[in-house]
């Protein structure tokens, strides 16, 4: 064997020994130690959420109680439509979003997240103008509210956001498919522009209660939310524990927070939460939808 051959052999042996040592060290490390080596912190839970959950300090209050009871620290971050893209990049341990949201389905079906647990619902509301000419305020339910608007032929501005458009179509069918005359106004507007159009026409529309309240607080809107306590107007929000992502994840802490949010005592707190000027719950418990 030549000198060069012997040198190559020793280099290969050294590489094998190095790799074997690294494997043995990693096998002997505790989960917490391994997590620290990866730069993680198993005492912190990173929660990504849609903005509606923080209306009036709602979610922040629940999180503060969880932190005090559990010893975990929770960082709460608002996210937009790309919430599950952020989770894929490893920016969350627990994600909170509307159930049925297509990115949520894709995230779970690709085994990036565990099966979702439903926690609570936020709600869509009828927005009525001053004087309420159609008498919607006293309607027994949203179907009657829509019937009253149709009978009075009061201006109703369609809000073309996905969930509100779906609810509007359901109400129209439930009300017996009244003729869509001049009162039924579809200008292909969504969100705040549709609300402003209803305000301008002294008319009606429907929109999420929580974005409406934010708009009202920030800019002022001469409309009032009513008829938001029916299941047709509610949208379930679920939590998904991140299963697989780059960098660190803390499933133990995420599951602990998820379990806390679905406990009966917490669910009772969710129902009792109130906002000034709103008569009744604005979030509705949904923990009973899980296999408890």
C-alpha cells in the first residue's frame, strides 16, 4: 500500500469515528438538552392567531391566566391570510384560525399539524342604520331580520367576503327567495367598503362583528351591530398544534395551552366575556365539538 493510500484510509477512519461519536452524544441527550442545542425554549409557547381573537383583550386575558397557572410564557402574534405559511416556516407552536379555512386543511393533511381542536366561535352581525326603518333590531333571528329588510325594501348592501356572502345567500333562500329588486345592492364590494356604502345609503349590511368594532373604534361608523347570537352567524375557530416545521417546535406547551382553552372552566369564561355596549356574548364556546 502506498503512502497516499494509507493517508486516505486514515482520513476515512477519522470521519467514521467523528460521525459515530456525534450519534452517540445525540442519543444520550435529554429532549430539553437537544432542544437547547437547536436554539429552542421549551418554557415558551408561540401562538399565531387571527386578529379577531384579540378584540377587547379577549385572548390576551385567557393567555395571561394560562401563564399564571402553568408557568409557561406565551408569545401571541397576529397573522393574516398567510398564517399557515408562517407556521410552515417554524414561526409557531400553536395556530388559531377559522375551522374549514383551506390553508388549515392543507396544513393538517400534509401532516404539518395535528388534528384541530375547536375552541370558540366569533360572529357575523347585521349592521343597522340610525332609526332602523325595517325594524331589524327586534327580529327573533337572522332569517326574520332579512325578511323584514326585504319586505320594507330597505337598502341592503351585499358584502362579498366569502363567509358573509355565503350567509347572505343562505338567508335569501331561508326567507323564501324574495325578488332582488333595487333594494338588494351588489356592487362587488367587500369588508369596510361595503359597510361604508351601507352607511352612505342609510341601509343595511352584514359583516364580522369584530372587524366592524375595530373599524368603528378607529374611524367611526354610523351603523350598529345587532342579531349576532344565532348559530348561522357564528364561525368556529380552532387550534392546531404544529407537528413538523424547521427549527424548534414545542408541542408539549402547545398541547397544554390547547387543553386549557377547551377546559369547561375556560369555556365558561369565554361565554361570559363582554364588550362595552354589546348586550350578550361576542365569543361562543365550541369546545363541546371535540372528542372530550
